[in-house]
C-alpha cells in the first residue's frame, strides 16, 4: 500500500510485542521513518502469524517473550512462508543462547532493545531505502 502521493512501495512493518507501552514506543520511533508503514500489531504468536499474512507484511519486528508463547514461534512460522518476510528480533533477552536459537529458527536480525536499539533503527532505515529501490531482500 502506498501513502497518497507516494510513488514507491512502502516497507510494510508488523510489530509483535506483548507490552502496550513498548509497542507504542516502537511505533513512535519507527512510524516516522521515510518509506515505512506500520500495518499491524500483535501480542501473541497465533494472532501475529495471522495478522502478518493478512496484512502482507514485508518486515516483522518480534520480541522473544510474548503473551501465550514465544517470538521463536513467530520466527519459525515465518521461515516456512513464501514470500519470505524479513524478521528482526528486538528483545531484552539477548544472551548468546537466545541469539543463536533465534538465528537458527530463521531470524534475519537479532538486537538487544537496551544496547542495540539505534543499530536496529539504522537497519530498518537501510532496508526501507532498499525496499523502495526494489533491492531489499
């Protein structure tokens, strides 16, 4: 979907986070990025997978701990989907074991919310530019 007057495709982002305040904060930081559109939110894995499919999201930001499940369920579910969805884990549970498990499950990126948030934003901005140029993937 394109914003009025927008000639290039928006990067359609879906947020999967169980904390309402964190979801709002993420939306406040990510929503204004040029070329980005937040198309949906969910706090549990099943709703997330259904929403991501229904909204045709290109990019999903997932927390590891979710209501009624884990971000690993979302990541592994999306890893089996076609077309592929870019997935970013953004979590406070960033130990080496968590990072390895998420990457093995199919995560594209893994960042600590506290120490790597700016890096995560930089990646989102880069991917939005690439998406609009038709080179993201």
